[in-house]
């Protein structure tokens, strides 16, 4: 099922819509946002200099620090009386990034979520349990309103209180689970401790996961634990929240709503726009936002774009699963590697579970890593020979597949931290003396 006809347009139609809406967005930020007007003038650029869609490369980038430096409302294009909703990032590394929505922004957001939940298989006959935290974070409210838009029944339970989550799932007949991938695995563990087999005793058949990166290995673990069909969706508060893109049942990438967003892939070091199919940093320009229009927002996420028509019938461009972020790449012994690549190797080893922690520290000018890996069977701890063999296998696989040397610590089941929100997989000690 396809929610909107705009998901099946021809390439020329998308580009026509994008250019018209890009021009409108450029005029809006130039007239109403001093930050952009000053940046345009510094570049000797006027709105009328953008004559075609490819001219987007002439426009300046926007980065997260621009929002922080203009905290709280400096990048808004409308007065606060026209803003009906505020959201913000956690602000754990400084001031939060604040975003706002007009009434029209809220309607667009709902429609975009309706698209991604529909492509994942959810219908008006489903009962959806939203286990994201409700608050300034955009995830819970974003998915909630889109699920209501398609007529699904929503349980706004928020995150935490996992035993109650399981009870509600069983008693209410939840069919759709909305949360982070790591929390889905934690919930499955708690269910089994309570004597509940998620695959047999619950009715959950759809899983819509986001809020943190995950690998195909993580998807396999979730599918095995729950017996559901897991899809991933993508977004960030600066762009709108969840709803930028999502996977269909073909699982061949996340469809981007091109009538609302213009995606580009750039070389993260030079800013050069790369051709279709090449891997680089994702840059997104939202072209229908009223309260907070942004120009060429650098997401720091590493992916590629695929323009071939999908088996599902949608013609929108797809982005591949996020390979990592430009700011979380590690240099281990001269080798560039992302934590997600390490996760993919770990999750292909049967004796260990999906919970791990990467500790990064400096030795000279290079990053070094140690990895705490949780065993599935505590009995392995009683056999030095088995532990040593498993340890050597993990080290060998990391070295063979990724070219990375790491010190491995095998730890007891359930000894590593569990997370109700975004999992903190990397403990960065590089700045510690």
C-alpha cells in the first residue's frame, strides 16, 4: 500500500517540484532570517542567482553549531505567535538545538510519518505502542501523530518501566512496536525473564525502529527475538524529526520524500557534491518547512543515494543504511572504521549477544580500542580454553574483516548497561589525561 501519490512521480516531476519549492525556501530565508541573509551577502550570492536545481551547490551549508549559536530562535522564519510546537535536542554537548513548527509544518510532518508507517506495513487495523520518550525529543510525538493520521490505535506509553510495557503489549494486543533497536532487544530479554515468549505470547508483527544507528546484524537479532518484520526510519529534529525517510517491505533502502527534501551526497572533507551511488556525507535541504527552513544541512551521516525504481512501486530516491557518522569515525592503527562496522562483525558470532561497549583511548596519535562483549551463556566463563578460543576468534574476525586490532573482554550475560533510549555504545576517553 502507498499512502500518497507523490511517492510515485516521475523524476522530472520531482525535480520541477523541488526547484519551485527550493526557490521559495531561499527567498524566505533571505528575507526573514538575518543569519542566511548575511551569509548570502558574504558569498556575493542573491536568491535570483539560483537558476536551476543543480545551482543548489552554490548555496552555503548549514551545520548544527549554526543552530546552537543562534539559540533559541535566531534561525526561525516566523514569529513565535505562529509556532504551535517547540522541540529541542538533549543539549548534552552544549546548548540544545531548538526547532519549531507552524500548523502547516505539523500537518506536513503527520503526512510524512503516515507515508513511512504505511510503507512499513502498518494499517488502521494495527495497535501501535510508542516506546520512545515523550518530551522535547521529536521521535515519540512525530510517530504518534502520523500513526493517528492513518487511523492506527496508539498506545503512548513512552520509554521505561519495561515490565509494564510487556504487560500492556500482552493485554492490549499490541501489533506494532516503536522504539530504538537496542531497547527492543532489552524488552525481549525482560519478556523472557517474565516467562513470556515474544514470538508466541505476543501479537507484535511490525517493528519501526529509529533514534540510533543499527546494522543488519541488529535487525536479525530483533527479528529472531520478536518474530516481527523490522524496518528502519530516518530523521533528525533539525530537518523535521522522524519522517525524512523510511524502509518499505522490500528492504532496499529508505525512501526519501523528495517533494519535501532535497538530498545530496558530498565529500565530507571538501564539500564537493558526489555523483549518485557514491558513499559520502548526507546533506538535506527541507523545502516545505515554514518555521525553521534550513539550507543544505550537513547531517554528518554517511550513506549513498539510489535512484533505481523500487520493487514496491515508489519512485523516490532511497538512502542506504547509515554506515556511520563523520564525527564517530575511529582511526585504529591507521585504519578508518566506524562503530557500526565493528557491531556487524560482533553480531555474526553466535556465542555473544547484541550488547557490547567500545572503549576508545589515545596511544600517541592513534586511537586504540578495547571492546567489552557480553556472552550469551555464562557457563563459558568456567572454561578458560573456550574463552580463549572465542576471544581469539573475535580478534581474528575484526582483524580479517576490518583490519582492526582490538583488546577483547568477555563479560557475563546481563552485565553491560541497557538503554531505554539511544544506546551509548562508544565510551570515548581520548580527551582524558
